[in-house]
C-alpha cells in the first residue's frame, strides 16, 4: 500500500579511490516514523556524496514509495525502520551492497 510509506530518491555522483560512482538510491520508511526525522536522514545521506569526493551533494526528490524494479534492496536496516532500493549501480558498485546492508542490520534482496 503506497500511502503506508514515505520515501526519498537521492541521486548523485562522487569519486572514491579514483573511480567515479553514480548512484540513484531510494530510502523509505513507514509513515509512522516522524516525517521531520526522515527528511533529516535523507538530506544527511545526500550531503554524504559531497563529503566523499566532489563537494556536490546529491539531489533529493520526495516520493510516496520507492519505484520498482530496483537492482537490489536492503530491507529492515537501521533497526528495521528503513528500506533502501538501489538503481544505476555498475557491477562493482553493486557488489559491495549486500555486505554493507548486513552491516546496517538489514537483509539483502537481489533482483534476478
């Protein structure tokens, strides 16, 4: 049910260890989570790409839910309160996401 969630799409590009990484990631949380807190989390994630490499933060778009299909998803991270969906990752960028997901307490779902 789409109205059960709030979501943000974060798009950006940054350099890491000599590689340019383009990402388009969507985070979602239940509507029961405080909207101001959720928006702060999304904006902080967007700022991270600027701090990592090129000085330019990612752009944020607010959505009702994250679009499908995605390349993969991390469900139940951050204490079960957030899900992440990943798009536009190259094979190398996608390869590290399952381990990162587990480290954040989530469960990785690859898209076949």
